[in-house]
């Protein structure tokens, strides 16, 4: 994919997620690996109104070389890329149901959501909870980097999900699956629920390795 097409695709995906209310206002950000660095959504921008020409361009050291200033959460993206060598894109949203789950007091911090569906296991796998840090705190990047060594998706406490994928399409698919699973988890909460068994999960991992 050429850089020009990558810019258009980021804007298309951002608008799609915004219009489906997966993120709001100027929240959420997207990045995509290109031949000589990364493209990122600019700071303070709405995913529903991105301009391809104004996307931030970072070199392979993470230095801004073109476009508007990158998202203030660029360090989250770079932390994921450092640990996920095959990652072609990273998406971070403030999606409602995922954020709601991240605020619950009873969740397993090592694996926030249970294996409700096969597609969640295939696209996300285990989801660790990253402790709360104030927005912009660089310590959050360190915490995300540690978790990203073994996970392609993390959930930031009282904040939202960050997901890496082999491509932007894969990252978007995974974060949407995460949000839908969070919604299902909240709907089922308090009801007797049949989750996938360890044997079923192992079979899925053999058949469909998780992306990232």
C-alpha cells in the first residue's frame, strides 16, 4: 500500500468507527506502519473528521517529520510497535462498553474478559488490565510495553483498549470484537453463563493463531 493510500485508509477507518459511536469527540487515535516510519492521527483530532494531508508522519525513531503534531498518546503506539514486531497498525479507542468493564472492581487483571465467543479468542486472546495512570503519563507507556511483549491487546483501567494488528484492518476487527465482547459481558453479568472450555480455546489457537 502506498503512503497516499494508507493516509486515505486511516481516515476511512477513523470515520467508520466514529460514525458507529465506537469513540467520541476528539478521543481515540490510530497509527499505521509505513516504509520509513509511521502515520498517526494528530493531537486533538476527531476520528470522524481526519484530513489525509494533515496526518502526523513520524520517522523510524518516532520523530515528527511532517504533518500536524501527533496524538499525545503516541507513546502508547510506539510501545506496542517496539514489542510487536509484526504489528502493522495500532488502534486506541474510548469505546463505551470496554471502558465500562475497565472500571469494574471484580475483574481479573490478568485476563479481563472471559472467552465468550470463538472470534474473541481468535482476534484478541487474553486481555490484561493496565493500572490507571493520568493521561499523558509516560509510565503508562512502560506498562503497556511490558504487557505487549505477550499480548496484542491491552485494556487501560478507566480509559480504554489499545490493540495492535498485522494490518489496520486486523487491528480494527480486533478492537471491534473486544468492544462487542465487553458489551456481551455486561449483558450477561450476574447470569449463569457457559464460556468456552480450555479444550475449545486450545483447539481455536491451533486453528487460528491470534493476530498481532
